[in-house]
């Protein structure tokens, strides 16, 4: 988390030309404008780093705004993101935690002797505009394989002529994952299962870039807001 605060001597000297209440209000304006710039930088950075980031990803951060009695602004993860691990991994690097889908699949497959840590869309999966597994097909597949009999039928068994999903059996010729059988009997893989968690190197660069934006933008914002406050005070005294 980046914390943007006014704690340098130069800033304090600039504020002495105003009474404390007005100076603190001008400083809060400058901090909030700077934090807005940092937030935009982070969102722009995610657009460059990620392939078609979702709205959830782009809106993962928010500004906790400074007030005259609390001269500190923060660009921080929203509370709903705190439980989602992927942004922290993209910033710091490391192994990605399991998603809800992966935890569901792991719990269902454990009794069948299959070890599954991660699941990623395969070539046969239908994808949405963000490159993720399409919700409609995902729901159909999960519903189809969420039972004890959701595995490939025995060789030579008669099957209904309709599309269906199944999980490949451990040790079978089909690689681990969820497969889709078309009405004509052809099959395609829609979800890969892997025994290891995906590991990422640092990618987002949030802290370094945000610190640079803060250092670059705060002085100009502060000069503008102090001037604005001086003009406001002068107008009141006329």
C-alpha cells in the first residue's frame, strides 16, 4: 500500500503564510489531487501490464482522501480486493493463491486421487472479451462435473447425442482437466488442471511508479492550492 503524506520541511515553510486552518485545507486539496494522479498512474500501468484487465482489476484501488485535520492521503486496495491475492502477487511476485473455482475443483477431485492446484482455460474453452473463461460455459461445466459420476464414460458405452462435460480420469490417455463432448462425439479440452501453482515475477511496479508520480505532482498541486486559498482569504477580507 502506498501512503502519501505531508511530512517535509519545505511544505511546512510554504504553509506558514496562511493561518493554520486555511493552510491545512489547501494542503488537503493538494494531497487529494496528487493521490488522484497516483491512482490514474496505477490504472494506466495495469492497462499496459495486463492483457485486457477486467473492470474489477482496473477498479481495485481507491483514494482514501485527506482532510484538514488529517493530512494524509492513501492510494489503497478496496476492501473487496483484500481477499483477492492476484494483485499482490503481480506487485511482489510469488505463487498465486487458489481461486474459488480451483478450491472447488481440488475438493471434488481429492477423493478421486487427482492432485490439482491450479486450473486455466484450455484451447477448447469459450472466452469472454477479457480472455477469461466465459461465464455461461463455466457454469455449465461446473454443474456437469460437480458430482461423483462426473468422469469420462467407459470405452464403448452409449452416450446421449448432446454436448456434455466430464473430468478425465487419473492415468487415462486424456490429460488432467475438464473436457467437452460435442453431439457428434468429438471432444475438446476446456480447462487444464496442474499440480503446481502458477508463479509470477514482479510485474506491476506499483510502488516505484507511484512514488515518482507523488514526488513529481505534489509541489505543483500545492503551489496551486495555496494560491487558491490566498485568493479566497483575500476576497473575504475586502
